[in-house]
């Protein structure tokens, strides 16, 4: 059991990290910066290919430091001012002058970026031509993982085959393939506060960006609008609306490109907002000890990881709606003194609810989806507390909670692959019109 608890803590440390800006545009800027460094001269021609999921997630999202949106400005920022040695902090180190030059470059140079014909979730390829030289860069599997570097025809790095072996090995050793939800919760309950106290940092970090979105209208202003509606008496100041308000406000600010970090979950800042802020809302109304808060957050992040293990890290469905919100409902149910049946029932209520929410990329509209996700998380936990559960063998809800999650994974990963292709084609067609 102690070994399991150590693995759980290691997962939390690996998957719950601060993040600034959407990861996909950052990774594209990083690849472009590296390719430009290898080229060593002015760019005459360029071609950037990205996996469909990177394309979808990055095309419309706000970029910290500029009011421009999406992958085209990320390409320009990488070409003009990026320094690859800074890794995924490549955009944080840009000066205002470099950002301005990148915006001018974007306005005066047609930028070629399109979906690659690949099943890879994370894939970025940059090909550059100068007057006398060429360069080629490939990132694969993880957002900062260079697997191929070529400078003027000379291959400097080629680790694509090694990367595939590493991925297979990592998959075989994944505890999330075998642990049950009951075992996961019981192991979290047995953890010492000192091992998971770092999770509490996510409360302060995500609440700070939520407050930014509440105090001024940014993005769509979903959280700001809910707050004003509460003040006008159109909405009640209850737990569900509080959770909706702060979660949406944080997403409003993040998707608008506000330069503030968030605590991410399982590789996504919006997942982190959804996994953490409904629990923050509950704590505001029903104050908890640090230990109970940390354990609720641990359950939330781990259930999110459990679901992402089956749906995939990037998929056709909204990870906030189907994974992070389900993590949040599990953490909330536990905080409400839910027993094993109530926690599992809350999870299954979520599987029956938002399982079809599509992902059409990171963008301002995500705040609306996060509002729905936070609201559903609270709703599912509340009705589970009253012994109200979706019955077994109901739609994709299975005979037990683990089967329900696996069914959700099959629908998300395999069943909606065509949906994903259509979503990406629609977005690509609109992008070409611009």
C-alpha cells in the first residue's frame, strides 16, 4: 500500500504544475525558435505542420504578452524573438519590442501552418528555407520533446524510434490501468498532509486569476456576467453559481491571454481551473481544514488523471467537461462526507451528463464550457449526497464505476475520431478564409 501511495504522490507532482499560457502555442513557438536558430539566416520560405489536436487547441487561444490570438502569432514570435534554450518558457522571455516586431511580421508575411496527416496527439514540424541554407525540426509526444533536428541537410538528432519505445514502456507501468476508484480514494485518505501540501498552492494561484476575471470583463466575461447577475438578483448566491462564476472567470482571463500563471492538471491549465475551483467555492461556503482540502484536491486531480488515461491527453471531447469536472465532483463528494457509493455515484452522474461535450480548441468560448462543467460537478455531488444515482447499465454507464470510465474512454478516443476530424476541418476552412 505504501508503494501505491508513493506512486500516487509522484503522479500528483508530475501532473499538477504551474503553467503560463496555453501549452500548444508555446510548443509551436519553441519549435519555430529552434528551426530559426539552426537556419542561421533570414527566412525565405517556411512550412509549419502540427498534429490536428495541437492545431485545434492553439488556433484561437489568447497568447500572453500580445492581443493577437493563436498559432500564427506563435510562429512569428518564435521566428523573431524566441530562444529555444528557454524551453516552454519561450514566450515569457520575449521583450515588448520583440512582440511588436513579431506582430509586424505576421501582418506582412503570409504564415503557413496547417494540420499534419498524423494520428499523433502532439506533433510539430517546422521546415525553413533561407537563401543558402535549410533547417528542419520535429517535436513529438511531449510539448518540449525534440526528436529530430536537421541543419542544412545534416541530421543533428534523430530519436523518433527511441521515443516510441519509451512511450510503450511508460504505458505498461501506469498504475491507472489497474487501481480502482475505491482504492484510489482510500490511499489518498492515508496520505500525510506534508506529502500533498503543495496542492494547496493551486488554490491561491487559480483564485487570483479568477478574481482578475471577476473584477473586469475579459474574454467573453462569463464569470463577470454571472457576478453581475447575482448582484442584480437574477441569480442566487449559492454553491453551484459560485462554482460556475469563479471557474468561468478564471477561464475568461486565461483564454484572453492574461499574463498570470494557473495551476494546471494533467497537462492543461483549464483542467486545473476546473479540478480546483469548484472545491474552492465549496470551501468558501463550508470552510475545511488544510488537510481535508489537500486530500479533496488530490482526489480531484487523480480522478482527472484516471479518466484522461482512457480518453487520451488530447481528444475530441472537452477534457474539462468529461475529466476535470468529474475529478472535481469526486473531490466535492468526498468533502461532503460521501461514502464509497456516493463518490462513485457522483462520478457516474457526470458520465451520464456531459460525456458528449466536444472540444473545438482552446479559445474564449471555453469559459462557457468551464461554467457548465463546474455547475455539473456541484450538481452531481449534491444529488449523490441525497442517494440519487444513475442506475447501472444506463446508456454508457456500466455495471461499476471503472467500467463507466472505460466506456467513456472508448466513446471519446475511438468513437469520436470522425467528429474530431470534422471539427478540425471546419476550423481549418475558417482559418483559410482569414
